[in-house]
């Protein structure tokens, strides 16, 4: 799947919900032209907006992002097996600045511990 395929899924889910581009754009906090570009695969969508799309359209995140690759780099970005990672990322987006710093400190501690306490 590439950005164009993702856009088609967004458009299909929007149409299933019988929403106009303008209505959906307003619901997720972007312009109608930005949403149009998402649907055409001409613009990358931020995870936070994709999460809002998921909520507004009543579709799980997996519906939009399973087996997603970026055609410009062909890097594997997501599969349904990575749902825990996606959940963690979404949870981090909901944290305050101090909490995000604590998460980062813990990650650094885990990396330090994995390396035998070496910096």
C-alpha cells in the first residue's frame, strides 16, 4: 500500500459515513484542500490526524495503515503486527510535556541497561 491507496481508503470510509470533504476536514482539524490531497495521495498525513480520522469515521487504525509503505523510499512503515507500537505512539501523543520527557528518560535507561550500563 502507498499514499494513493491510503487516500482511497480515507475517501471510501468518508463516503461510507456519508460525509463531505468539508465536513470531515472540519472534524479532524484540517482544510478541505488538505483532505483532498490526502485522498489523492499527494500529501502525507500526520499520525494525529489519522487517529482523528479513525475516530470520526469509526474505523480502526489498522484499516488505514496495515501493510503501509512509502513509495518514495519503499520502507516498511507499519503492519497489523505492530499494533502495540502504534498504541504506544498514540498514548504518547496524549501525554503532557513532562510525561513525554519521563518516557524518553525511561527509554534511554532501557537502552543503557541493554548495553550493559555503558554510555
